[in-house]
C-alpha cells in the first residue's frame, strides 16, 4: 500500500475547526447549562480529539491493523472507567453496604 | 554471507537495493514504515491508559466534591489556559506541515516547521511556568503552606494535587517531545529525510499530536468547570 499524503488544505480546515471549537468551549463555559456544561465540554473535547486523530495523525488513511489497535485501547479505557464507576457510583444503594461507602 | 544468500533471494536483494534505509528484516519500505507507525501506536495506547487512570481519579473526586472542584477551578487563569490551548493547536498544525514537507521532499521546510513546533512547545511550557509560579505565590500548591478560603480547603487541595500531577506529567511529555524534535532537526538539516524515508518525522508527529490531545481534555476539565457559578 502506497503512502498517503494528506493535502495541506485538509490540515488548514482541521486547524480552523479546532480553533473555533476551543473558542466555543471557553465561551459556553460561562453560560449556566446545569449538568449540560460538562456534557458540552466533553463532547467538544471528544470532537477535537477525533479530528486530530483522524487527520493530523492520519488514522483515516492508516492500515486496518492500526485502527483496530486504537479501538482496542479505547475499549480497555472504557472498561477501566465503566467498571470503576459502576462500583463507586452505586455504593450505598444497598443498606447493608452503607457502612462501606465513601 | 552475501555470497550465499544473494542468488537464492533475488527479490529481497533488489528491494534492498532500492532504499539504503530498508532494514534487512523488512520486505519493503512500506512494510517497514507501517511497522514503525504501528509500534508508536501501541506505545500511545499504553499512554491512553496511563493518562486514563488519572482522568478516572479526577472523575471520582470531582463526583464526590463537585462544589469544591468548581470553586477551586476558578482559581486557574482561563486566559492563559485558552491561550495555551491555541498554542498547542498551532504547534500540531506546524508538526503536521513538517510531516507533509518531508513526504513531499521540501527539505528546508521540514527544518522550519520542526523549529516552529519546538518554539510553540517552549511558549506553552513558559506560560505553564508562569501559571505554576502564580499558584506558589497564592499558596495553592498542596502541602504545608496550602491555603484555600472557605470550608472546602481539603477537597480543593485534592483538586490542586490532581492539577499539578496531570499538567506536570503533560509538561514532562512536552519536554520529551521537544527533545525528540531536536534530534529530528539535526537529522533533517543533513537532508536525511526524503519522500521515500521520513518515518522518524511521522512517528514523532504521532507522539506530538497525542500530547496535544491530552491537553484538549485537561483544559476543559481543569479550567472550565466553575465558570458559570457567580
């Protein structure tokens, strides 16, 4: 498979999007959206990270092996977070366990 | 050695004749490049889980002490934080352009863009040093001299412990990145990188972009969580 050279205009478009999203996330943080503040902040961060991974890091054009490896890494991160929080967030749900809670 | 194998493997010999950079364990230049890039990605996956553990600790404590974390967050300088985020994004662009220059044979541009990336990394670290010194001055560094007004001093100390651990480890990664780019500049000045062989530029680029991504998450989680509280 020949090497894929990403054209410069793609880099500039991604760069512009990243700067606009940074300004957006800073601006939105001053509005009171209740719990949605965190959702919006993390949503924008994931969007920015995805743009960097796909285009700056060429993953859109990478071999399938690389793409599966990255997906595997993120899957293990999801396990780390999901299992820890499913323990932590549910402490105290059962009365007999309350004395073990935080 | 070569006498014994050369007639038996004419394909390999001709492939090796094509590029002086091709190591003997690879069949083609493409295979070698993809193996290197894959190796860097495997390392970056371990980095995802390394920083992931810290983000998880942050999540648990922020869930427990959400009010204190929001108040402590407001002691960070949002102007410097936003500025530094933009600096890192520009540095990712110049890094991407350095890889583009290497892939398209613009030898002088490789050096220029690598130096620009290093300069932007240095600006980021300089701003970070200014922020850290403000925190020392304001007694917001965890330890005996930590002082935080109000009833939430202890949880706020946890926030600043996480702040210094996470941004500190991120800064260490930036320093390593600048070191890697220094080595690249020295090689690029000798004209070592060509459209056929510039894997080190590409692989260090992956590392640099990854460090940018860590900051993309650190910035909103540390700087922006208490801004809407008046």
